[in-house]
């Protein structure tokens, strides 16, 4: 199963970076401007059981994506999984690990599977990988800029 991981050192405490992710507008802020995503519904917070329903554009089509938060450790990590949507499987773990110097490592780890198995990976695997790289580069740069500005 493909995995994707992005790690960025941020000169802010894990608690500060976590608080940024917990803000009510975090998802909207972290969605890159070039991504066509409409938030249809979302629960308050990112705790276990919180859900997000969004519509995302895939080529000419709109697809509904439902994600649910399944793990939550305040100040440290949270995880969301796709209930339904464009992937056969999607599990996204967000971690804020202390770096021992007063800052932290922001780590996004995604395990995913494309629809249609090996054929899906062959046809769209590289494109999906590039899309994830671009999206998480944007998210990490934004998080770093905002959280480091809080000091």
C-alpha cells in the first residue's frame, strides 16, 4: 500500500502547532487555493468521532469525501480516515513531535490505496503522489509561517 510522509521542523512548541490545527477555520486555511474543495458539513473540533463532509473536484467531476477522526491525543497527534470518497483507503496521521530544542517536527503520514487496485496505481499513482507533495508542501509552509510568527 502506498504511503506518503512530509516532515517539517517548526520553531514552535507541539502545543502551539496542535492549537493551530484545532482552530475552527484550520481546514479551510490549510486547503490550497488551487484545490476545488467545498466544505459541506463539519463537526466541531478534531476529536474522536468528529466528521468532515466535503465535495472535491476530480477532473470534470465532483466527488463527496467523508472523513472521520479516529484518534486524538491533545497537543500531540490526531488521525482521520476516509469513510467514503475518492480513495479505496485513506488514513492520515498528523503528529507534532518535540524536537528537544523547544520546537517540534510536524509529521503528516498518509497511507492510501487508489480505486481499481493495481490498475488505479498504474494509471494515476504518479499524479496522486505529485498532488499530495504539492498539497502538503503548501500546508507545511503555511503552518510554519503562522506558528513561527506566534513566538
